[in-house]
């Protein structure tokens, strides 16, 4: 299918704007541009979220944004934003997280993990682990049902979420009930056909993606670490059920499909939905293509309710 007309018009505006690409800017300049654009791309939502901070393994105080669920002992989504490990914030993904909380009635906890280049690999992953372990230990104090936790994220946030599931399994931690991954980065190298086909002009530029990864990684050898590239993992069995949402015109679609195949080969309950006519990051483009953005958010909410609505049986608890 061709690009959705609203997406095509938006990409034309981006091309004609004269704004420099992110990879030509400093990280600080790119962050400012990303945050400014985020306020225009998504519909604003009345935000009644609160902030809290936790202590990481190295003493860093990590901020979380808490979107309160409606239930007394609420299921929870632990959410990791995208932005290539270099961009993104609690504010850039506020509308997305708030809309999920409203649609489900569940608590959402968004994680302000540390960014590159100030904080190199694997700092972001360690922050994700620390946030999850803190939630398991202290969630009930906040009215959270720690037996009903999901993890999710978009782009590299999806990478963090699924790698966290592998870590929880390997460390013997209580597993999340499910994982939802919006167009995740899963491959060590960005050399698939979709990366060549959508290298330029489809919002996520190939040069920008490598610029981000270059700031995050200490060396190319780290590309083969499953915490960066989940497709490099040795074992895919015994992972939580996965809902994976991909965009048809996204350079990441091939590696997303490859990841779905690996999960299904390991008998992990995995649902794939490919959204026609869409590009990377479309879930945050509520002002550009509201129908598609609302649809993927509704699909996420449905999956969360399916996996989190029931209390665990005594055998599962």
C-alpha cells in the first residue's frame, strides 16, 4: 500500500521545511528540536500525572512519571520512550502514555532513563532493570498490583522492554505478564531491504539512526550484545506474550518481522499487526494521522486488558 495521504503530505512538509536533519546537529540541538516538534505532532491531553524518583544501582536518581489507574490495586504498564537512546523524554511521550492510561484505567509508569552521549551503553538498559526491580519491590505501596505488570515502549524503548523480559527470565525475577513493542530496534546491523528502501524521506533517516547508535555504543562489538540487539539473543523461549506493532513504510519493519519469527519459533505467544501506509513513530502523530494513532493506541489498550485483567491463579502467582 502507498503512504497514507496525510502521512505523505506531512513528509512533504518536513522535506520542504528547510530544517537540518538531526544527524547534522549536536545532541543538545537535536533534543531541543525533537521536544519542540513533539508538542506539534500529538494532540494535547489534560495531564494529571505525578512524578517520583527512585535510586539506581549507581546512586543516580531516576525519574518516573506516574499516570494513576482507576482501580484500587491497579495493573501497570512500565513504559520506555523512543528516541534512539539520544532523544526523547517523559514530555515527548506524555500524550501517548496518558492516552493508554485513560483507555485502560490502568496505571502507567513512564521511565526517564539516561541518554547518550552523556551515558553510554548499557546505562539505559541498567536503568530499565532498576525501574522494573523497584516496581516489583515497592509497587504495592503505590496501590499497584505487582502480579499484573506489562512492559512496553516504542523504537529503542521497545528494545529496552523486550530485553528487560529476557533479563527477568534469566535472573529469575517475576516475569511481566506481557510485552508490547512499537516498531522496535532488534538487529545488530541496519542492512535489511527495508533499511535500503526507506533510507531517506520516511521520517526515520538512515544517517540519523546510525548517528544515534554511534553516540550510544562504545564500539561496534557491542552491536552483538542482545541488550542492544535482541535478535542476537541465544534463547527466545519462556518469554512473556508479545504484541508487536509495525509500520509498513518503516526501515525497521524487516527486523521487526524477523523478531516476530524468532519469538514464534520459540513458541512465545506473539501477535503482529502491520499498520498500512504508516511510517516510524506514527503512534505519536496524533495531530497528523489521528485515525491511525488512535487505532494503535486502542489496540495496545485491548492487548493490555486481555493480559492484565485477570488475577493470577495460585499456580501462576
